[in-house]
């Protein structure tokens, strides 16, 4: 390969990466989560988070979850996407499964469509179970 060909390839790769980042920024959502939680085994502190689709391999089931203060980012992959039968518009939100005195874990991502993504949550055998929801807003809002 010549140097010019390598430069052209790198230039095209850079443009594609820029378009990928710009596209995912448009889909980014923010949430203020007022409690520590886990997401697929990762412990995360309370704070303001950005949730954006990873768009890996055309899949819409993987998200990047980033703490805006610490910049800690994890990738969360859902097991599957469910569609609700209702024609009502669903609010964008994160749903957490909490076991009293033990942990809260990210359980679902609702992106404002009638579809939600289900996240795997480990089962603990003791404690009262409850669900919490936190609103998501578009990052540009």
C-alpha cells in the first residue's frame, strides 16, 4: 500500500466514525438517577446519566450508559425487545428492580416507542422486591 492510499482509507474511516457519533448523539437521552444501582454486574453511583443506543451491527438492543460527572461508561445489552399492544405513547424511562436493603438493578429501557428493552437482572433470594422508574429526556432538551 502506498502512503496516499493509507491516508485516504484513514480519512474515510474518520468520516464514518464522525457520522456514527453524530447519529448516536441525536438518539441520546438523559436521566437523573438518585440512588446507586447496578447494570449487568457494574456498580454505578447516583448521578446524571446519558443513555444512548450503541447501534452495533444494526441491533437496537445495546446501550452505552455514561455518568456525565465521572465519565464512567458501560455497555448494556438487553436480552430482547418487547412491544406493548397499547397504541398509547409510552414515556421514555428507565425501570429498576430493587431488592430492599440489597441493590437496585437496571431492568428495562423505554425509548419512547411502544417497544422496551429487557435487561438481565440477577435474582437474590431474600428481601422485598419493588420497582422504581426514572424519567428519560432527550439530551438536547
